[in-house]
C-alpha cells in the first residue's frame, strides 16, 4: 500500500513565515549580552578550538608513527631477504721460509711474488720456481714445498697438482690437526707424522718416516707405517697399481725438506732440546755415548739472538758453546760424546 500525501497537511512558505513572526513577537526582544559574557564565550571558544587542534595533532602523529613503522618493517624485510654477503676469506696459511722464485695466484687470477710473512687464502694457487722452495704453517702443521711445485690451497686440504710436499704435524704426543694432500691419483692423510707426497706425470710417491699415513683412491685404501729404522714408501702408477717398499729415514729422499726448515732459536733452550730438534729434522736418532753425556746436554741454557737458524748451524753452535762433541756414526744416527771445551 502506498501512502499518499494529504494536501491539507502542507505548509506554504507564507504560512511558515507568519508563524515564525508570531513566535518571535511573543518572546519579545532579548537583552544584549554583557562584555563579561562575551569574554566568557570567547574563552570557551578558544579552549574548544585548542582541544580540537590538539586532537588533530595527536591523530596526525599516530598516523605518522604508523607509516614510519610500516617503512621500517619493509626495510627490515628487505634486509632479511637480501643475498647474504660472504665473509672475506681470512688467511689460513702463514709463509715462513722462501727462497728462489715463488709466486701465488689468488682465486681471481691476480698474481704476486711471495715473501716470508705473507698469508695465503682459500683458493690461492702456489707455484715454486725451478730453484724455488717454500715453507708455511698450515692448520697447525709445518708444510714445505719443493722446487717446481704447484699447489691449490683449500680450507681442509692441499691439492697437489705437481711437485713435492713435506708435512710435519709435530712430534708424537703434541697437539696435531688433520692435513690432507689430495692428488688426481688419490689422497694421503696422516695419523701423526712426518711424511711427503710427490706427484709426477705418471705416478705418485708417498713416504712416511714417523707415524702412519693412509692412501685412498676410488679403488683402493692402503695404510703405511714407519719403524725405528726405516720409512715406509708407497708408489701408485697411473693405471692404479700400487707397490710398497722400505726406505731410509734420512738421505736424498728427505734432504730437500731439511733445507726449507723454519729453523730454531737457541736462546733459553738446553743443548738436549736443540739436539733432539736437529736429529728429528734430519730423520736421525739422537744417541748419547752414556748417561754422563746426556746429563751434560740437559744442563744449562744456550744464549744468543732470538733469530731462527738452520739445523746445521744449530749443531755447530751447540758444539762450539758446550763440551758436547759429535762422533762418526751411520747416516741414521746423531751420536754425541764429550770433547774438550
């Protein structure tokens, strides 16, 4: 049902104006507000306006804080999802001894000559010259490279491309770390030792004169040990065939490594300590003629500069500064007696 407007209910504009005039006439004229009333109204208006402005500023600050938080959130998300920046590779090997021409190429192919005190990083490719040689500290071990050797340095292994490596992880009982020498024919690891690895165009030769080594390839695994008199040697051909033999613990096979020794400082050491170090460096056994000689070797302390010297110079210094004297013996023994001072 549709409601229809009753014409009698309509109020014309003329009638509306008449009614308004009658109402104002009955009310009469209003008294004009006093100055005090006007001042109160003005004060109330100013207070109301100030409250409105304060509320407006509060809402604006809230919106601004929300926008800032949103922007910060976006920045944080972008920071979290961006590609991580890889850390700069720290030096993992300290060069100690250098002679002849040696160079290193970094992972970007930039080359430079090497001097004692340099540091090598992961990915560096080391080359020793035809008359070169280099000794370094790597993973706590004393590592030496013979002439015409090429090696790539990795975090946990040394990749021998060609040439010869000698590794000394410390005397028995000392703290040791793993050093792996990897080649195209297989890898050599150790069980606390002095050993070398030589890689030629057609074969790999590895020998151990203290402790044990393990050779691993895709097809085979061999463990080799040294004994008190001889070194163990393994020869691996390109075709995978393996032969084992016994070799002297000193001599031609090892002499090149003695020349690259980091040396020893005599200051404050006993003669016995220096003699034991020199004997081990050359693969020989230290033997005293009797206990009296051994007691003299353990007494006192040597003096001198802090600079490190070779095993040959260290032996000469001990003989010059003490009553100890070196006697003729076989090549595997350092025989010590007493002489005149």
